């Protein structure tokens, strides 16, 4: 929409490129793969524990008493 060759268009292009560069540098300096691995391992352990709890017959019986909850399709 900006006229080709105009000063405003060039300023807009430089600002857009700077914003993309800033986003890339920001992501590269804040991303921690070890933290990501730790978080994913925690979630996996939590999921396994939840699957074990939901497989418990006493828990299944309690869940059947409450029509607002559904625990269909739990896997480990």
C-alpha cells in the first residue's frame, strides 16, 4: 500500500527487518534446551502418574458418580 520507492516504505522495511532480527536474537538468547527437556520430562512423569491414578478402581468408581467429569480414553 505504500508507494514503491518512497521514504516511508523504506523506513517501514527497515523497521520490519529490525523487528524480525530482534525476535530471532531474543529467542536465541533465551531458549534453554536443558530447561525444555526438564519440563517435558516433568510433564511425562505427571501424565504417567495420572494414568496410574485413573486406572485405580476406587478412582474409577468415584468418577462414575460425578456426571460432569469424563475420564474416557486414558492410556499410559
